[in-house]
C-alpha cells in the first residue's frame, strides 16, 4: 500500500512538473512573439509600437572653393554654374563652400576631386552628416507607412535628380525629357504630401509639423525647377535643386535632434 502511494505521488509530481514546464515554454513563446511583432525593420527604417526611426545618412559634397564673404562666394558660384556645376553655397564653419555636386559615396567624390584639382587646386570634399531621425508617436499602420514614405522622400528625390543630371551631362536625355522626368518626381512628391495632409489634418505633433514643412519646401524647389528659365545650363539647375533637397533633409534632422 505504501509503495502504491509513493508511485502515485511521483506520478502526480511528474505531471505537475510537465505542466509547469509547458506553461513556462508557452509564456516564453508569447513573450518572443510580442517582441518580434513590436519591432520590424524595413528599408533602413526601424518600426516599434511607439517610434519610427531612420539612421544617419552621409553624403559627400565636392566643393570647388571656400570663401569668408558671401559676396565673393556668389561671384565664384556663378562661374561654376556656367560650367554646369551646382554652384550651391553651403555655409559651414563660418565659410561659404561652393558645391559643384554631391555624391552618396566618398569613393565617387574622390574620383571627381582627382580630376577637378587639376583646374581648381582649392577643391575639396565636405562630408555632410544627416543625423538619425526618430518620430515618437502612437500611429496606425497607415500613418506609419505615410510618415516613413515622407521621411524617405528626400533621399529618393536626391537620387532621382542626381541620375537625371548625369543623363544630361552625358547627353543621354534632352532638357525637354529631363523636365518631363522631373515633373514626374514632383507629382510623386505632391501625392505623398497630399496623403500626409489628409491623415494628419486634425492631429499633428511638433515633429510631424516640421516634417510637413520640409516636404512643402522640397515640393516648392521641384516646382521652381520644372518651371525654371535661366541663363545657366539646365543641368546646373538640377544639381542645385538636389543640393537644396539634401539641405532640407539635413535641416529637418537637425531640428529633430
């Protein structure tokens, strides 16, 4: 009889131990599922239940020269613009840098610099750092998607305008076709802005408002480019525009940090 009781007792504890083990395993499974469902990374973006984040983005500006006074910088800028460069004035460390073009990789910038220093010995590369952007807000899936597209808009526009400028420089496309392509970029940006305004017409945070204003500035820059009429080569205007887009992006990131 005593032996039977011991067997039953061991059987009871065995069942209890198995049940507890299953419950712990199940609890861990649910915890891990919740963890992975609350953190998803897509295309450089990090989505959590509360935040939308985009990491640091660096570009490299090939500058023909730098000047202490704006008046002198403008004079040299016009020379570069007549030669097909951006001629964009980038203010950094109390100097005006005349940007000829901007590249995504330092290697590409160095290749251009090597050729440029032969005629412009003061030419140099300026690294432009765009800080990480994080927007903290309790957003729906649709709102997160729209905000992500809006933040990524600047980088996408820069890349498209850069490609168009290369096509112009190599005579792959005409100015007419380039303007048509830029008009498509403008239309896409206007659609993203329209979607943004629709979703956040009644409820917008300070950071979302900053994002909205930066997109509006970029749309204005694109619209000016499409309708531009200038003595400077059109490829120069395209380069100048993508410099403005990059700076809109940088200024936005600076404001959010």
